[in-house]
């Protein structure tokens, strides 16, 4: 297990170095995509949405289940929100950032788009290592089998993480197996036990992530979220994930059915 450093900055277009690095490894981190002050604004928006959904007794958004946990005081909390940008002007405006549009080039020759109304929309993952938390880590997985569960072929996609809290490498966080976006279908499907396997891998790499950083990984890449050795509030790691996808446009609505694979992931996260 090792740490990779990154000094990349994302402008209104990608450089040849950006494209070459991503194509080679399947992952790239850009520093200071948003300021710490902007991150704080988005955190307050997320807290507002959470309060509203809890008061309304929401359990799903557009057919996708919310993931619940409890605070250290025992109060109910939402640890995984979906389609968050549909309930916040600030988060919606963030998805219009021209720098996010620049990332579409990483999917060439496929035509990509930001899936604000598709998949799970803008997802907010709120990890914390505490006794009442139901979201402390996430086991090894790729994002590709979801396509198979939905009866379609595996299509290229990007998972773009906007990091709202600082999480240094030694404190857990995002881990990937670089280059595995080039693996064959058998290794993609059976290389590890999906979500169940949380063990360290000598090939895995991670980054020091700072509030405001942006990470991009290929959906076919093996990745996980390693549990923090810290406990309580200092272990909190909030990340907003923007799906950049290809294929036929398939928006979701409040009438959308819950994909059955969510019944499986509900049992193995934690």
C-alpha cells in the first residue's frame, strides 16, 4: 500500500499530461477544485437537505434508498444522500461548472454527460467511524456491474468525487488498484468479493485528500473506502460524487422502481 502525490490543477480544459496520466492509471486527483469556504457552504446545504428529508420521513429519492445511521447523540442521520443537486440551487449550479464539462474528454471516443437525473444523481457519502455509524467504510468494488444488473452492457463512466473534508492517507479514505480499468471482464466481475472484501492489497494506492480536492476514477477501476483509525468527528469524510456517464439517456423520477442490487448493498456496507 502506498501514497501517490498529486500536483494537478483542473482548468477549463484538460492537458495532454492529465489525459495521459488518467488513461494510464484510471485515476487522477486535482487539487483545490473548490475553496475550503465553498466546501463549507456545500456542507451547510447538505445539512439543510438532510434536516428536510428527515422531517418529511423520506426513505427513498427517485427509487434509490437513503442510507441511515445515527449521530453520537443517538439522533437519526442520513449517511448516503442521492440526487442532492435536485434539492439545492447551489449544488445544481456546481454541476454546471465548465471544469466538470472538461472531464468529458476522458471518455473519448464515447460521448459523455453529467448524470444529474440518472443513476443515483449527485451522491453525498458521509463516512464517520463511530459506534452508531452505519457507514464507516466501503469494501472493494467497481461501478460496472450495475450496468449488468440493469440488463445492459458495461459502458464507460467516470466517478468524480468532490471532497468536502480533509482526509490524509494514513487516516483511511479512497483506495484504488491503479491500471485495473484495463482488466478483462472476468477480473472485473470476480477479481475480489464485491463490498465484502475490506482487506489491504499490496497494489493499492491512496492520496492525501484535502477539503476542496477533486478525484476522478474510471468506473471499471477496483476501489474502496478504507475505514479511519480515528473515531468520532475527526474521522468524518464527506464526499459528493458526480456521475459522468455514457449510453442512452435514462432519467429517474419519483415513480422509478428501486433497482434490486440495492437490496444486496444494504447488507454489505458498514
